[in-house]
């Protein structure tokens, strides 16, 4: 019988019998419908393997397949194992995106541009610094998700109904999680307090929050890409994003930043799912949270969508970004903000006077500084670049 049950499970893992899993993922009963759907499919297929027919009872969905188990420990365990696998996929996608930004940072590390705060001219910076900052932010998100993932390693398998392990033998309890860890290659372990692990779902809220934060950071970066590529004539246009499709059914030649817009919409979805997960975690009562079905539905969707968004962002956008070096320099040199770099050598008051003259005479700061300070243009540009290098070091 055990061999027949194992064979039935292996067939399901290979993709067979997929059409037999018919229950909606969002369901009442804390996942009982999904669990019994699986138990019945496994039992019926095992009956056939043993030479019988579906439902003949020689393999029973409750007495045999569900032996020593309950929906209340099997369902959350399955949810955690699925999330762990999907987090691995997300980590790989984020790693690729991080490296793409790091590569762009290296490629444009010596290109000066105008930094902006509150959409206003601020101080000079290097384009490479901008890309490297994106990579660093995503690395922080990656590490945050990995830290939250650790909470998923604690399983309540063996808790059965409410955490008291009723109907589970000592032999089963002593080995089930250890065997599971070997099978899946993850450092899972039995939770220290099975009652707590059965009634509380806050570990999923922690993971969802970390995923949401990552989505928000990705969206912020995507919005920066949209803004810096705005144009081509009336915008900033420091960046040129890869053209992926015609942008308008009425305006010839228009190209939209569709990939950054995809990333931002993915973030909207993930943020909404995080709210749903938070509400479901709070709604648990007494010894069980009945709302894990919607928690898993939203969590799996968030993980899948964000993984795809990260891969798409890298492949369809970031790797093909082109920086208009000459335009970056032109915008910087037209701005009065480079006067900030003159302050350490010539003082705040003198730099302010230079800015006022430049604004009054409609000249660049360097043009005025060259005359007022009697310093060659090349030396002034070296002062600006040198100031930035000191800060970067």
C-alpha cells in the first residue's frame, strides 16, 4: 500500500492527474478542500495501482493517505515549502538585476551628470553612482527577504489539528520533518511550539512585507528610469531605454517606457496582496487561522509576479540602457549647482556671487568662474570632478 501511495504521489509531481485538482484556491475551511482533494486523488490512484478501482476502499483518503496528519499542519507546511522554492527563484532574478545595474555603474562610472532633489537641480554626481545605488538598494531588499525567509523553515508538521499532535505516533513525530528536509534540500525543522505555529501565520506577513518592500524599491527605480528617459524633445532624456513597441495608435514615432511601467504595476499588485495577507493574518482566531488559502494565493502571486518583473526589467530594459553622455554634461554645465563644488576652494560667498552673475548674464557658472577667478576652464572642471571623487572614496 505504501508503495502505491508513493507512486501515486510521484505521478502527481510529474504533472499527471492535474485535471483532478478542481477546488478553487480561495476556499473556506482553512484548506481542507484542497487537502482532501489531494488525499482523494492519491487514494483513488493508489487503488488503481493495486489493481482495484477508484473508491473501492483498499486505500482510504483519511485512514491511509491522511494518516497522522491534519489539514491544519499539512496545508501550512505545503504553503511554506512552496514559498521557499519561489523565494529561491526570486533571489536568482534579483541577483541578475543587481548585476546588470552594477555593470551599468561600471560602464558609466566616470560620466558626470546633474543630481536632483525634489525634481530640482541639486549637485553634480556620476551616472555610475546612480546605477550602483540602485544595485545596492536591491541587494538590501534581497537580504531582507532572505532574513524573513528564515521564519518559513519552522514547520508545524506533526501538530495535527491544533498543535497537540493528537493521532500522531512518536515514531512519526521523531522523523517526519527530518526526512522532509532531506527530500527537499532545505533546512526545515519542527517548530519549538506547535500550538503557536498552528494558530499564528505572522511568518507569512513578514515574508510578504519584505517582498512588498522589494517591489516598492523596484518601482521607485523604474519611475526614475521613466523620468530620466522622458523626451525626446521636451524632457530630461539623459537615458535612452530600449524601444520595445510602438507607443501610440495615433502619434507616429512615439515610444513609451513600457517595461518600467510593467514593473510599477507589478509593485501595485504586490502591495495590494500584502494588505490582503496582513488582514488574513490578523483574522485568525483561537487555535487556527482559517484564512491561509488567501494568504497563499496572494503570496504565491506576489512571488511569481515580482520574479517575472525582475527578469523582464533586466532583460528588456536595464541591460539595454544607453546614457547620452554629451547631454548629461550639457545639462550639468548649464546648471548653477556646480557652484557647490567651488565652495571648499573659494568659499560660499564667492560661489554665491558667481551664481548671481551667471543667472543675471545668462551664462554658465564655469564661464563666469573662469573670468571671476581667473582660472582655466580645465582646472575648474577638475575641481568639480575631484570634489566628487573625494566623496566617493
